[in-house]
C-alpha cells in the first residue's frame, strides 16, 4: 500500500509539472520551455507554430526541422500541427549530471526563406534516485582513550538528484556512545561526523555497530543506509597533528598525470610504531578518488586523472593521517582548477542551401551555423572568417550565430562549385581555431547563347553530286549545362521570303550536318549562301546565327561544242582554197566552246583524219587550219578533214568536226569538167554554163540556209526567254535558280546552243566569220570570273580567250560574184 501511495504521489507531481510548463520568447528570438524528467516518449511539450506566430501547416510548407547542438535530438516536431513531443524518455542525471539547471538547446530551421529559431528546454528534476553509500560497511578504528567530543568524518552519501530532491540529512541508529553531526562542504554533498559522547572501553565493548541513514528531500523522501563498524583500539595517547588544517592549491586543467598538486605533513608525539604516520584519502567522493592520489609515506598529492575546468572547477580533498597505533587526523586540500584555453571553438552547421542558382542576388543566405567556445573565461572573443577569397561572406545574425551569404556574383561556367572553409578562432592564449568545410554546388541557368566555332562557313560540293550527300557541318558550343547546352540547328528563310533554299539544303537539327538535297550543276549555279540558326534548350532559349556559303565545284561534264563549221548533219560545210595558196595559208578556223570552266574548258585542236595528211595542219591552241606546202595539180580537188576538239578535264571529253575543202584555180572551177581545155575547147562554154547554174543553186541554198537559221534563232530565243523567266527572277532576288540545268546522257547540255552567223563586209572575198554564240541572257552571281559577251552570254575566262582567238582573220574564199 505504501509503494502504491508513493507512485500515486509521484504521478501527481509529474502531472503538476506538465500543467506548469512555461513558454517565453526572449528578445534574441529564443523560445524557452520546461519539462519534467522521465516523461514518456511522445509526451506533448508545446505548440511551436503557435508560439512562433505561424499558421497551421506553415511549418510543413517551409520544411521545418530540428537541429541539435549535440549529436542527438531528444524531441520531435509534428510539422502539420506544430506540436513538439518528447522523442524518448528524458533522464536529467544522464543529460546534465549535477548541473542545475539542466537546459537542452536546439534550433528550429525553416526554409523559403531560410530562418532559424533557438529553443531552450529546461528539464526539471524529480526524485527518482535514492541516496547511496559507496562503502556499505565502513570500518572505524577508535582508541579507547579518545576524548569525549572527538569527531570522526564519515563517507558522504551520493544522490544523483539536485535541489530539494538531493541529499538533505543523515540519521544515526540509537546507541550509547555517538551522536551524528551533519556538516556542509563548500563544493560537494553534505557529510556526517560521529561525535563521541561516552568514553570507550575496549575491555567492556571492543566493537560498536551503528547504522547511518541518508535521506533526501523528495516527496516522498528516499533514503540509503550504511552499517558502520567501530573497532575500539588499545590506548594510544597522541593523535597525528597536521601542519595546516586546510591546504590550498591551484592546478592548470592541462596538467599531466602525476603532476604535484600539494604536499601535506603531519607529526605524532608518540614513539615507536605509534609515531609512524601513513597518509591516505579518507572519505571522498568518487570524482576525487579518480582524479587524485596521495603518497602514503611522503604526503604528496598528485594527479591521477585529467582535469577539466568546464566539468569541475574546484575539488575538496579529505586527507587522513594515521599513526602506527591507529590514531588518525584529518585535513583538507582545496584544489582550484585553473582554466586554460584548451578547447577550440566548435562550429555547428544547421542548414545549407545547395545547389545555389548562379543568378542568386547578393546577400542570399547560403548556410546557417553557430559557434560555441567552452573556454568561456580565457578563450576571449571569437572571430569568424573565410579561409580563401570567395564570393561569399560571413554575417552575424545573433549571439554566437552566423549566416553565410553571397558577396559577389556567381558564374557556374567559371566555377561549378565551392568548398567553403569557415575558420572560427578565439583570442587565446594560445589562439585556437577550428576549420569547417561547407560544400556548395552552383546550379546552372541559361545565360550563355550558343557560339559557332567560325564567324562564317564556306563549304564546297562538286556538281553532279548524288542527292542527300553530306557536304559539311556547322557546330556551336554552349557553355551552359544540361538542357541549357543542348543546341538545335535550323535553316532561316531568306529575308526576301523565297523558300527555295529548302529545296537544295537540309540540316540535321541535332548535330548541324548539312546535306545537298538535289544534284548541283555548276553551269547553272556557282555558289549560294544561307543562314543557320543555333538555339539552345533553355526555358528562355538563346540563339545565334552564322552565314554558310556553298561553292559548287565544276566537273568535266560538258563536251566541246563546235560553233564553226556547222555540224547539222544535213549540208556539208565547204571551204574554197586557191591552188595558188602558199605554205602557211590560213584556210579556215575551227571555233568551239566548252560549257565547263577552268581547266575543263581549255580546248585543244587536232587533225584526226585527212584526205592528204601532209597538206594541212591544225593549230593546237586556236584551231586554225593552214596549208603545210604549196598545192600542186596532183592534189585532189576535194579534201575532207576530220578535226578532233578535246578539253583538258579528267577524264577528257572530245567532239569531232567534219570539213570539206575544195581546191580551185578560180571561183567557177569546182563546176568544170576537169579536162585539158586546149584539147576540147567546145567544152569550155558548157562548163561555164554548168558553173553558173551551180553558183545559182548555191546562192539559193545559201539564202535558204540564212532564212532557216534566222527562223530557228527567233524560235529558240522566244523559247529560252520563257524557260528562264523564273530562273532570272530567282537569281535577281536571292541568287538561287529554281532548278538546276540537267545534263544530257552524253555529258553535254541538253538544251540546243544556237549561234548567230554574220557575213563580213568590205572584203572582196566575202569571208564568213563566226563571231559569237547566241545564248539567252542569264544573270550569274558575281565573283565567278566569267566574261559577258556581246550577245549577253557569259563564258569562263578561258572560253573567252578561245573565242577571241576565233575572231582572228580566216582564210579567204573566192568571191561568188565572179
């Protein structure tokens, strides 16, 4: 029944403490609560949201969390309701020991924006520990001659509770020899002394048994007992006497084990073994016994364990001197621990914002941390700074709390992350410091447009290419990361709005590779240009542009075309040469052109076949046909020549021209019967008649040919104008033809190439001169090195050179007027 009653009283005491929880918010944004120890896990402490003035649900929305200064959290926070609960059962004695008050510190950290609140929870003591004696059966040896009133200190009882719940009093069982006197130490628990009331008589009673009870002040009180055995010794007249009643010493807390603390000295007036004194640590707390030791012969008190000013500042050591007869005396050694700066500052990081956007404004909070120095008295002022020159700064928020903020602009392309070393240093002496590294990654934003590797691109493609052939690529680099660095390529339409470029060029949007969609013809288009746009994949995309110029390379795909003599396959072309012509006489000139350019248009002329190969020669460079020797009467009148015209392409292409040369003495000679006039004079008039008739027929055929050629000229001119109207418009607008000129199966242009024939005037021989090719007026892009002829056509420089050579004087032909 008594145990149940005590348990009921204890429950009421805990309940009363719960109802007396107090909450206070200091001026330094510190929230204070108080709880009783031994509260069960899950016990309600307070509503934090209400005390912070936040709405329900704000803590969850702002990611509230608890950050402890130590390594362990004793409370948990319900984010939705804002309630603070005990995480596990609290034991004040294991948390704080004998320290009173017992205060637990932690922080409540909120994000968006980053904010922290300091919380202090005081743990009140309850009477959950009874006083105990370390030595349950102490032994006292007291001589029978001990005078009345002598005092004998007893072992102190240990009570882990504090305040009223701690050790309050001692009681002694009833006896005839001693009563109990309770005394106080300046630092430490109360202790009791036995006071002798009645002289001892060893012969009457050699041993006295006593029971001492230590009682605390709890409700209900708790107690602990020890059984004292007093052994009565034979007479020893003198007890040891110390030189001082109290010895004082100051010892730095960083003193090594074995360091001398103090030396005690006692003397005894007895003789013999009763004079021999032994020193020992009498009834002392366990902390003293673990920290100090005394030499039993010399009385030197030395360190046995480490000192820590932050844990215990002073020690009260009871030294006992015992002589050989068993008499003892007691003295005290008061040891004051001197604080030294042996603890570096401690840095506790409560929150870090990482990764951090590179466009974060100045003074953006990156991290929150606090600094504590256990050497309060000697550590001095704490300074906090960054080890390196970084775009960050340390900014104090409130007492011993700091925030790490941005101090300069950030650029992920230059530095993608920082290892920020925070140095916390006290003033000593000696000065101690702590380094803490905070890793902050920089998040990328789309602040860099794609940049092409070149200012402009020049690509080449050979004509007659296969469709969809790869001709080159453009490449742009973006310094950003991830999607912000993914580049997409597109073709931009011309400013004129003509979309013809899309019929010629295609681009791979992923890698920038360019493809020719159609077969190119150098004779139709030599070069063109377009604009490529590179766009990144950022939310607000950035872009850049570059101009790409495509140059079409010529291929030897056009055979030389004979301008003179005409090779129409119907009427043979005849040239008249007088038999009186000397060697080197210019008979005629073969004129040819090549639609290609450069080396592919360089032409050479060769005599492929002749009736008399030794009679005529062809100039390789200009196609002039000259006599090699004097014409004789034995030479046949009709000389048939086949001229080979070949270009210099790889492989070379060629064309042949057929030419008939008539050897005559006079204009009418081709129509004569080739007989001796002196032998048949009557045939001369007949031959003349036939010659006149032949000349008349030739004149008619000539006029008919001129008429037919002129008609063909007019027809083809109209046809070419209609066919190239769209093409001329495309050249004028955006330098692109609407279609490429198709190549014939034999490698020459499929369209006919008419030429204009002019008759030379002012000469008695009526020479025929083939001056120019009749071609439609096609505009070509500038810078191709071509020359415009009188009729408006364009030829490469070499072709123009050949044609200028073709305008030289030809060999004379007999006038048909004769």
